[in-house]
C-alpha cells in the first residue's frame, strides 16, 4: 500500500491556480506534521510548506502569500492551494509525512505552469 497518495497536479497557465491534495494511508499513524516539497527540472528538492497537526504552518519565504497549506487531521489529508502560479513553480511536488518514528514520501505529482 502506497503510504502517501497525491492528487491535483497538471498543466496550468501562468496566473492560474491549482490545489494539490495528499492522503495518508491507514497504516500511517501518529502523524506529527505533513509537508509539501518540490523539485524543479534539473534542481534540488526544496521545502514548500509544512503544517503540524496542531495547525502551525511554515512556508518557504518566497511562496508566502501565494501558497496556502492546510490539513484535515481526521482524514489524514494535507492540501496545498497554489495561486498566481508562475512558470518558475513548475516542478514535481512531493507530499511528506513525519510521524513519531518515521518519515514517508509520496510518489510526486507534476505541476507545469505555462507562460
């Protein structure tokens, strides 16, 4: 069973919006925080945003105001609302979960922003 499954990637024009979602499987318990990372073409994986189960969130500075992370703890799901998208936001977006004892990664979802 895949531990984290992402949905919502795709192709969007610059200025548009996308909402990513990521659901954790039933076998993952004691989640402390969930995050989104991204890896642009030829680039390194970088943190986009993280949210704890208490609701505290942190963003990559350059994305504040355009991206919003939220979570449904009961459903073990994390969302990433992305607005005013730019071609530089093109990347594979990965979901990440941290529990009391382990970390998990999703398989990634492609987001492509055309100019």
